[in-house]
């Protein structure tokens, strides 16, 4: 089966609403919803925010369910000017921007693993599912939703993502990330933790990130509302195309 994780309940609500034959397993203060989504066997869970929460969830998923892949879907802050709210980043290499065990290891290097980033699954199928969804986005969703968040011509980009246990909302922090990890397109708080656990257990993974803010002074949008409307509908639209 396929494991699907989101950091917020709101982000997977649309997927949960489309899940059939549901069985709920409760562990570690989380509910794992297994069932059938668009004719595929899946297990859905919301991890809560941050690297520890998402690593614990990923480990539990891998140990308790027979998974062939894991997909993480959620929101992220863009740190490159050409990205806009409503764009989608499909993760290529996942970095932990808050990891620094100098002088024992290089900055960002994961101790023992000898890697500064982990590679996501090869993504042509997910990229084309996302492109397909975005092309029909304005028919698929309520137009007021796009208007409210100023979404005009959403695009998909395959590129690097950096994760850390910090909500980024300053120009200084963006400048630091641009100089230290120049290939990074967006920041979030879980992807690289999911990546590390999946790497250690040899499970292919994908990270889908919908840009919700530009990691600057205006980053505190109404997350719950964005997650509930845009992010949740994107997750449903993208995964519908990917799973069938
Ligand atoms: N998730 C969404 N926006 C974010 C930001 N600005 N920083 C970290 N995680 C995020």
C-alpha cells in the first residue's frame, strides 16, 4: 500500500473524505486511517508539525504497514523570488537546514550517513499528474479560493527543499538559506526528516509542497484556512491523477 502523510489534519481532510473501507489504528497519539482511495490501498496519517513528529510517524508507518512508497503532502514557504503562492514544488533533494554537527561533520551533513541531502523518488509521473491538475485547477476549484489567496497561474517545479524545526519569516533567514543552500526552492518543517527515515528503511518517498507564503514578514497567513481549502484540494487533485 501507499503511505500518505500531512503535517496538519486540514491538509488531508479532502483525502479522508474520499477514503473508503476505513480501518483506524491509534498509536503514539496519532490515528492511521487505512482504506481505499481512488481504487488504491492507502494509509493516511497526520503527523503534526516538525521533524521529530514526522520522523516518528514515518517510522510507525513503515513498521506497521506493508508500504511500497510514502508520499508527504503539505505547504511550504518559498525562498526564491520566481515562486508564487499556489505553485507546487516536487522535492528532488531534501536538506536539513538546521543540522550542524561541526566540527565533527560538515555543516548540514547527517552524522554517519555521510550525506548532506537525500534524494526523493524519481518523479516524472508525479510531475505530470501535478501539471495535469494545475491545468484544470480553475475548473476544479472554487474561484473565490484562488482569488482569496491571489493564485493566478500556478506552476509545478521539481527542485530542492530544506526542512528545519523553525517557521521561517524573515529576510535575513532567507538570505542565509540562499547563500548556504542556493539550490533550495522552499522551506518547511518535515520533508527531510521523512526522507531520512525512508532512506534508512529503504522506502521510496515523494514530497509535494504547495507554496503558502514567501517566508517573509507576511508569512503568517491563515494557515488553517489555506490548508483546509487550497492545500487540501491540491492534495486531492494531484493524488487523484497520480493514483489512478
Ligand atoms: N510551512 C509553510 N510556510 C513555512 C515557512 N515559512 N517556514 C517553515 N515552514 C513552513
